[in-house]
């Protein structure tokens, strides 16, 4: 009788381990990790862009107006 219980216990352990491996195979804990990393990268790029725009606002405005003036001259000259 003791041997029968021991066999039953081993079979239950094997079954639980098997189910655990199946469950682990279905669950991918690293799946959302890539999304978070991409979101952090995008946020850093946005912050860098905002800082650059604030720091070089006058130069960007000057460049933009120069381009617009040259385009207007081309249109009027044609």
C-alpha cells in the first residue's frame, strides 16, 4: 500500500511539473519589456528634441525665415 501511495505521489509531482512547464511556455514575461524599452527611447528622443529647440530657438527661427524669404524671391522672380 505504501508503494502505491509513493507511485501516486510521484505521478502527481510529474504531472504538476509538466503542467508548470506548459504554463511557463505559454507565459512570456519578457514580451512587454521591449515595448517599455522603446517607450523610454522615444521619451528620451523627445526630451532631447525639446531641449534642442529651446536652446537653438533663435537660430532655427533665423534659418526658417531665410528659407522662406528665398522661396518668396524665387516665386516673385519667375
